[in-house]
């Protein structure tokens, strides 16, 4: 099973990755915890550039998809082939949200790149952690030095959130939308509830 976690910066998704990993290990499954951009040595180098160097939006989109290509071929596909559960902190929905929504880059070009890079591969389940941009910003403040995306204003994150929603509506079956304004332990309970429900088929199939 391939599971991705998405949401605007400050939605708190990373907190719930560990809970999901523990849940799947409790089911006796190998778990591969990974992230995008990144997940391989080359892709992590590309991540550094994307997060810290200023560049044109097409360059930015090409670099995140270049990193993704390496990640899909070298980590995600082999893990799925041996029956592991892949938990990925962000995947292609983030490209549509940040490069498409946030930066206003051409959605059709992103769809074309997605087709080339993923050859039909999509997460089986995507948790979308949804919070208003103001709440997310308050959470980000004082946590750490912001990167190029975290430093953006509320209008940018409003567009990112809208683009996530647009993406969800185009593939509704894959998404579980999670209200991430609640306290962390409640959000984790929500996530594990959805996971238990969605995993039934996958666990029975083994
Ligand atoms: P994030 O996942 O929030 O990691 P951390 O918790 O270490 O900050 O940061 C990754 C950033 O990269 C985030 O701001 C969104 C951005 N991003 C894109 O712009 N496009 C993409 O395709 C992906 C995967 C991420």
C-alpha cells in the first residue's frame, strides 16, 4: 500500500507519520518511511536546491519531478513490489498545490510531467490535513527558520489549499480529508480510524 500525507506547511502532518508507521508495524508489515522532495541521495540534493535557491517556476517543477522520478524508481516501486507499506511525507499533490496553486504554474504541464514520471503510479490513499492558512501560520511561527515555501504569505497558502482541494475533487476516492485544527491526539485518532477502515481489504488480501 502506498500512502501519502499532504497539507499546507504547519498543518502538522509529520506528527501523524510516526503513528501510522507504528500502526502498520503492529500489523506485522514492513514500513518504508520517506519524503518528497527527497528519498534518495540525489533527490535529497535536489530538495536542498528547491527549498533554498530562488528559481523560475518551470525549473522548480522540473526539479521536483526529477527528484520524484529517482524516488519512484529506486525506492517506492521496489518497496511496493516486496509488499512493504510506503508512507510518504508529500507526493505529487504537493506539486499541484505549491507549483500549480501557490506559484500559479500551468496545471496541464504538471499533468504531462506526472504522466511521464509516474507511469500511472498514484498513492492508494492520501491523507489531506486541512487547516486554514492563518492557523497553519501561527503554528509555523517560532518553530524554526522558514524555507522558501514556509516564508510565503497567507495568500500563497490560500492558493495552495485551494489547489489541494481541486486535486482532491479530481480523484476523490484516493483522498481522506482530515480536519487538522483539532488537538494533535484527536487528529491522530481520526487518522488511525480512517487507516483501519481503508486497510481492511489490504490486510485480508495477504
Ligand atoms: P515539508 O514537507 O513541509 O518538510 P519539512 O517538514 O521538513 O519542512 O517541506 C517541503 C516543502 O516543499 C513544502 O514547503 C512544500 C514544498 N514542495 C513543493 O513545493 N513541491 C513538491 O512537489 C513537494 C513534494 C514539496
